[in-house]
C-alpha cells in the first residue's frame, strides 16, 4: 500500500469525532520538571543573596538602608519619566513599596526598560530581515480603501508597522480545536514541498502521536519539515531527548529561548506564544490551540475546552510564512534564510477576503502594535464588539476604551472561562469585571468549562490568533494573529461567539459586588502584581 492509500484509508475509516479515534493522555517529564525547578532555584537564589545581606552585614545595616532609599528614589524617578502606561508605573511603585528589597530586585530584572535592551536590539535586527520580504501592494491597498473607507486608518496603521494587506484569500473558521486538528491532519498529508510548524506548548499524547506519524512519513517522502517550539511550553510535557529524537528522524528543529539561558536577567519570562502551521506556502493555520490533547478534548482538564482557529488559503499565507521565519532566525542567531524558497506554489482565485497577518513581542516594548490594533478595533466599533479571552488583565486606557464604546451605544460583550486553568489569574480577571460591568460592558463566563479562544470582532473586521487580553500577551510574549475584513467570515465568527454566550452565565454588577470579603482582599493583593502574571 503506498502513502496515498495509507492517507485515504485512515481518513475513510475515521470520519467522526477525534475523541473516538485517538487515545488522549497527559504525560509529564520528570527531567523537564527538574530542569524548571533548577532554573527557579537559581532565580530564587539571586533574590535570597540580597535579602539576607542586611543580616550578614549587621554593622552596616544603616548604610544598607540608606542605599536602599536612594535606589527607591531612583526607581520612582525612572518610572515617572518612563513612557509606558500609568497603570504599569503605579504597579511597580506599589511592588517596590510593599517589598522594599525583593521589589527592587524584581524591577531590575523584569521592569527596568534598559535591562534587556541589547537582547531586544539583536532580535529586532534579525526580524528586520524578514520584514524586507513583506512587499506592500499599493494597488491592493487603494482598492481596499475605496471598498472599505471605514477600515482605511487601521489597515494603513498595520501596513506602516510592516504588515502588508493581502487579498484573494479563503478563510475557514473552526469553533473548536478538535475540528481544526482533523483538517490539519488532512492538509499535512497533501504536503509536497515543505511544512512549517511553530507552537508554544507541545505535549506528547494522542494528537502528537498522529501528527508525528504523518510528519515522519512526509520527511521520508522528501518533504522538508521545520519544527519550532518554545522551551518553557514543551519541557514538562515532552521526553528528555525530545529535540534530539526529532532531529534523528529528519526534522529541522529550533527551540525558542531555553529557560536556563538568561537566568541573570529573567529574559526567560519572555516566551514565544505563537501558533503557526504553513503547508507548501499555500495553506496556513493559526488560533489559540496548542499541540496537546486537552485542547481537542481528548482528555478533560477543566471541563469542556473551547478554542478556535482558522485555516487560511491564499496570498496572506505569505504573512504567516514571514512570521514563522522571523522567529526561526531569532532562534538560529545569525543564520539567515532565503524566504523566497518558501513562497506559495499555487495560484489563488480572486477573492474579496482581505487579511493582514500581525505579530508582536517584547522586543517592541513599549510600542506594541497589537495592543494598538486592539484599541483601534474598539474605537471603530459602531454596532457591536465581541471579545473572547481566557485572561482579562487590562490597563486603564483599554478599560476606558471599552467603556466609551459601551456608553456610545455599542453592544460590548466579553466572554471568559468559568473553570480557570490558573486560579490566581482567574481572581484578577474577576477583579477587572467590576468597573466594566458598572459602565455598561456585558461579561459572560463560559460555564461548560475553560474558554481558551482569543478573538476580537466588530461589525467590520476581526482578529483570530494567539493574543490574550492581558499584560503578558501585550508586553511579554511573542504573539501572532490574522486581521480579517470580510462580512461573511465575521458573521460566521459572530454566530459562534453568540452560541457560546447562550450557554454561558452573564455576570451582573450586583453579583460581582456580593463576592466574599476574603476574595476581595486576595484580589486587591494579587492585582498589585498583575503586570507579572
């Protein structure tokens, strides 16, 4: 039986639910856990050394505290003159006041704007190579502006940030990750030239078993497979020699930001949260899902896991290809790639589905284009604005934008999980409800389980991708998404979100106010550290 017969046989025999076809499991790697613990201990050691210094140097304690006071003044002056958001500055001042020793250390490691400037400059320099392949078609832009004058400003902003506008696209939207994985398997089987894969979390299990089996066969048939993943996202859920085994099987593998590499600066806190699959330059996938069985509900962790994704076929796939190779080159140092080898191999039919592939990361701080794109989508909404996010930890200006939209008559709704994956982050998410609810924003909790989808849509356009509505996505993670302008696609996404809200619980302001007193206290304390979560 040849490869094509194998493919057709498997899919003809497995037409139904993935849960009936693949055996889900959760595996944890002891070596990965120990590696994480070791790095964590090294970080804690940095804190401990300075914290115990006053006790070791008792005779000079007064001088130590004088120096500490001087550092506090310098920290406050730095923050006051920083061009980042007011809520960011206030949070760091509170941390420094509440934790006079460790708070200063945390600021030096996490918050100081120039603490990682050299690393970020190097990353931006490498990424500029990728942007040189992002060709802007002026004719497409002018055509789009004439057809969609209300979207001219936001589209032009994205173009000026290096994200070209593409037409001639076809987009299929998938409301659950199990829906998209079946299509991914089918499309991978058709690959003839190359496959590009980039994920935050890679976990061994039923999904990985099937994906791995397909990729190994494709490599043996001559298909080039480049596989990129985040070290933190994979180390606990994969075996000790995971990378080495893949390389022995013919994969080209790179790992983003090994967690032990920058323990002195905690750059390990900056992760690649991107999710991208590109097949022959013609088909692309992105969304909130990762390569793990819980995302496809093969195993249950937090009730029903709702994610979403899109399959993109058309000119915009080139934007996903560029985003992939930018991160690939960042992980490879100074080894540059000829992107032209990975251009689309198909001709795409004419289509009025316009897209711009967006990406972002901490190297851009504090001027993050994705956060500005989200704000503009809020500002330009006239009829409705629907958002799904597993974490709602937003700054004051974003809250004010949402409230201004609601008070202006826009139907503003936010959908978050009922069952959280991180209870402490759920507390801060809930804490952020109050001001929004009081001022007309409607908030729903997805009662079947954990909602992990990352979506924002208004009546004209939307973004589906990897971006959470929180500080970590806007400032600490490398993210990606696809901005879509097409009424039919937006209507499909809207119908899914409305359906999810119908099986969710709408939180009222009175309900939020009546939460237990002890919960309010915990939320107030945790909120002080919201920029670190």
